[in-house]
């Protein structure tokens, strides 16, 4: 049965580096929510992708002497590969360098904004940080006048730009967000964006001269300019579902959930809604804003040497978990990082979580119950167990923790009641208890399926075919 259409999106990653652990977290969160909404009958379309234009990429490709399209292809592949390993299954992978699918829609949106008289050409002199690909004002800089993120002085740029008249939308956006017509999760992020709107929005530069940046989408009817990131990248959410063509799925668009990091809240909760209002399009329904992943309480950085690389974790899990290595990482991210706040992980906490919840938890419990069932010739009644999983307020982390506490209860039930001993003195009672364990395990594993789809399928196969896993599902870490 197909229910409500629902578009679920991740932010599109900037195509100049391989995915970091924060990307991995966002992907598995979005995938889990997609699986959940499908499970409860939603007709979900899940998109992710890459933001591949701009000066930063153009310069880096040039430095490395690689044609810029090849340069972004390399990184797109690294994201696609990671998604596959993490059981992240999307319906479409958007790439903003995709001329066939993306350019036309982005240019269509631009023209709508021109028609609405929200785009104007102005002469512009400002500070610009190439690292951020963003214009800066004095108050954005540190005491040395540097970009606080890149620790370099921004360039002074004077050029002709198109501007988007964002300021005129301040009140309308305020109304949409305060009424929750566009709902921001969590409440603290809603308050943050409301405070920003209270101060008022300024107009934003919306294009760059082609003399400075060539790697971008041409501005319609102006050969001298390419689009700046706003219309080029944010439009991916529309072009992925056919905007600008006769195939645009507006029914899908009206129920959209954006999943983003806290650093791009302003883009998604101020600039993007204004663009949509100007183009006479509905706003997304909700924006879920997650935090950053720190390690030992600090932002991960090469200088601090505390970077935890998803590829390294996959390698670490490869030998003990085999084909479930990606699901081990998926579990760690979903279980150890809160849905909406910053989360801290270290190699120690990751190893401890793997051992407690996967090796000693899911893996061990499955082996134990299947061994009891097989050695006592007890089979599950093949009940029609269906997942009863709930996700309250989009809190995937809270939901997974509940499943894990059910699992612990089952473990305790076995430890306390010892069905393997009972069956030796009271066959009927012992069998009943083992059947109970099988049915409980089946329920828990059904509930686990949105978080760990392959693991869940493997355990269900063991229950239904009455067999042991060929080897421990999650072996010991070296
Ligand atoms: Zn910067």
C-alpha cells in the first residue's frame, strides 16, 4: 500500500574531499528515516548527492593538474562507495555538475526569481574567503582580520554581481518558522534561526563573474556570469525530482524533510525558503538539524591528530564483522551520536560500543538463542511478527536505544530463567521458554531492520531456517 509521498534529503556534500565521519552520520540517519517511513506506509523518495561547482574546487583541481570534471568524479565515487558500504540506499544521487539533469532546473529556478523581480545586478565590493567560498563581513573575522575557519585574510573582491533580494522575505519566513509551517528540529535551532530573523536578513550575492570562476552554471541570458552556490546547489533538491521539466513531482515536493548539519542552518532556513517563496513554490515541511561529531571533546582536525576516518573504522571492523562491517559502523554512529546535539566519539568508545552491543549483544544473543533452539529441537512458531518500531520526533538515536534495551531485557531473561536448564527437568515449560526467546528475538530483529538492514535479514534467516549463523555475526575486535 502506497501512502503519502515523502521526499527525504541529505545536504549535498562539497566535492573536494573524501567523506568524513559527519557525512557518514548524516547518510545513515537519512537512510534510517527513509526506511522507517517506508515501513509505516510512506511513499518515500530519498536523495543525496554532491555540490561540485565553485572556485575552491576549480583551484584545487588546477593545483593538482586534473581536469575539474575528473576531479569531482573521484570524490563522487568515494561518496557513492561509502554509501554502499553503509547500506545507504537512495533513490537518486544528485550531482550539480550533471548538465542533463541539474543545469536546466537550476536555470529555470533562476528565471523564476528574475520574473519575480528578486534578482538585481549591482556593483559589489567585499571580503571573500576562498576557503569558505563565502563573502565575509568584518564581524565574521577574528581579531587579526582572518577567516576564523581558515586563518587566512579574505581577499578584497570588487565585481559586478547579481543579488537576490533576500531582505524582503524576512517577515514571511519568520511567520512560516514561528508557526511551524516550516518546522525546525530541535527547538534550540528554531530559536537560533528566529533570533537571526529578528535581526533581519541582508540581500545576498547570487552570482560570480565568469572572469573569476568558470566552473559553474551559466546565468541565463548573461554570458559574463555564473551562478553562485545558492541557486546552483540548493536547487538540487528540486532538480533531483524533475524541476524545470514536465516531470516535476510537486506532490512529492510538498512533503519534504531536509536533514542538515548545524553549520548550514542559515542557508536552509533563511536563503532557501526565500528562494522558494520568490519562485512561488511550497516550502519544505521540516528541517532536521544535527550537531557535529567531536573527539575527546574537540573538533576533529589533522593538527590535533584526533580525526576518526570512516574508512579506517570500516577496515577495523572488516575482519571481525566481514560483510557486516559497514553495519557495525552504521550502528556505532546511530547509537553513539545523539540525533540533534553534538556527539563525542573516541576510538575507545567506538571499540567499547562494538564489544558491548554487537559482539556481546546482538551477535552473542543470536548464537545463544539459536543454539538452545537447535540443540533442543525447538522451532519458532513462525509467528507473523511485524516491526512495531516507533521514531518519536525524528529521534533515530532514542529509538535505537529503546531497541537495544529490549535486547538487554531478553538477555537478562535467559540469564535469570535459564531455559536451557529448565528443559532438562520440565520439557514443556522449557520449550515454551525457548519459543518465547525466539519470538522475542524475531520482534527485536524486525525492529532493528531500519537501523541494520543486512544484520536483521541475516538473523531472521537463522530464525526462520532454524540454523546457526555460519560464524559469529560480530566477532571480537583485534
Ligand atoms: Zn574561510
